[in-house]
C-alpha cells in the first residue's frame, strides 16, 4: 500500500471539505479559494486520504514523510482544458509576418495558419508526432499541468485526423495524468474542399466519425465556429452528427467576430465554448441559460496581439470562467500555465484566487473531471503541485516568467 505524508505545509490551497462536491466556481465565489495554513496532507494509494492543521492531533504511521518546513505551498495541479499539443513543426515565419503587418485572417487566406500545420502533419509519421508531443507534455507537466485536453485538427484528412487521435491515445497510455481527446477535423477547410464545403462536411460525418467511434479515439467533437471557417449551421450539423456517436461538443467560438458560436454551443449543451474575445449581452444571456463553461485563452490573444477576453464582464454576470493555454504552433506556442496566470491577472483583471480557480476546479469541469481532480478533497486523485519557497499565492502570477513548481505529484507519486 502506497502512503505519503506531507507536513508543515505553509498553505494548503483549494481545499474542499464535506461530502457534497462542488462542480465549478462562478461569479463572486471565484474570489474565494479555501485554504489551510500550517497544514498536513496524507495520501494513500494515489488518493487524498485526509488533511488538517498541524495544531490538530493526528496519528498516522507512514514511512514516506516530506517536511515542507513551513515554506512551500501545496495546491491542485493545473487542469489545461484546451490544447493542440500534437503538431508537426513550428510556424515562426507567420510570427514574423504578423510583426510585418499581416493579420491572422490574411495569413490563413494565403494558405498559412491551420493549413500550414496540416501540410506538415500529413508529411510526418505517427512515431515522430508521438515523440515530439511526449516531450511537450512533460515540459508542461514540469510547469504544473496535471491533466490536459488535446485536440486533433491538423490532419484535415481521414488519415491525418486518425493519426493525430492515435497519437493522443498513445499519450494517454504512456503518461499517468488524465488526458481527454477532442476530434477537430472542423478546424478549417482543406484546400481541396475550399469550394466544396458540403463535400468536406460529408467526409467528416460519413467517413471520419464512424471510424473514430469504432476505435474509441475521441471524447469530444470540436468545431471552429467563426467567419471564414465553419458557420453556425455547419457547426450545428456536425455536432448533431457527433452526438449520434456519443461525442459531446466543445466549440472554438467568437475569437475573431461575434460568430454565433456561443449560442450554438449552449443550444447543443456544449461542455465548453472556448476563446470568447467577442462577448456581448447576447452571449452572456446565452451562457446564463445553460451549463456550458466559458473558457478563455488569453495567451493566444497576447501572442496574436488581439483584444483580450472580457473576463470581468463574464464573472460579474455571475458566470464561471475557465482559463486554458491553447498550446499550438501558430497562435500560442506555449503551454505555460504560470505565465497564463500572470496574463489573467494583468490583462483580464482577474484576482490570483479567481485565476487559480479558473485553472483548477473550473479547468477540471471543462474536461468533466471535477469529481476526480481540481480541489484538495478526500477521495480525489492526489494530483498536486508542491511549490518552491514562495511568500504567498499571489507571488505565482507576480513572479512572471518563472516556474513556481518544485515537484508535481501525480496519483500520489512524486515526479
């Protein structure tokens, strides 16, 4: 039986007591992050067994004891609910193009962007993709990520999409953190279908989806509902088709325009709608009417130099907010969650407590993992961060560009 006892914890952050589990944190509640000062935490067989203050009497026989000497914080590992971690090659040329004045949309119209990544991916073997993604995954784990969602969408062909999803399955089998897979063939129209949208939608619905379902390769169906990509009607058809195979919807929505993506996502009971740079009253009211998680990707807005998401407007409307990295080769070549927290605080005007809630319990909810991870609660997986010696929680986003993580605990084991 595996045991681990951590004592003299400076602060145990994100604790949840009682039998009733919270599924997400919304509105003004996001400012509250329950914690215990001068704490201990006991892990048994990969799960959180118990915790409390050092002043309390506790009698635990344990050979593995780590004394944090009152200098380090323990918190839930980060839950990154939106990434494109599997890709072939970088796109720094487009980065320079944007510096020289081209917009994201202009680059896409010239065959860059997603189509650039698709061409590279289809010329890359599954093994090469796996080894590159495996390295990236360990890099973000070293920065505190303890669960992750990964999308396809750079194949844009039957073989390419299946190859990506098989790589994600190999990652699930190789790394012991929760990984969710999203099928995103509706990321862009490949060149051969640029004038034949109906043909590509038919390919997704009648060829790709049956094979993906047969192999059990995806948890979710995603679509880029945006002007110049997939319309509201096209998105709706794709989500209806995916539902027949048990794939729940997630949507790229309102990154560049008021696209209607939020509304179609809520209509289809999407697990999350992601990006949300463009949010008005209609989007707020739609989100209030459902249980769809608004997921903001400020690192992509930062890298593209576009407007940031109105986090304050969404939170002040009583809604939850999730933050995710959008790690991808074009619009956000980084999965650095500590840096994301800095952007959330400085640009989205979120408090450190709101930002931490957004990448822990709300990130878990955006992957339907809130009963397993996201808070420190009895019975949940022991997927935790041990920080370096830091003075307070607020120091994490304050100390931008630096990694606050000393150790990551996954299923009770230190890695």
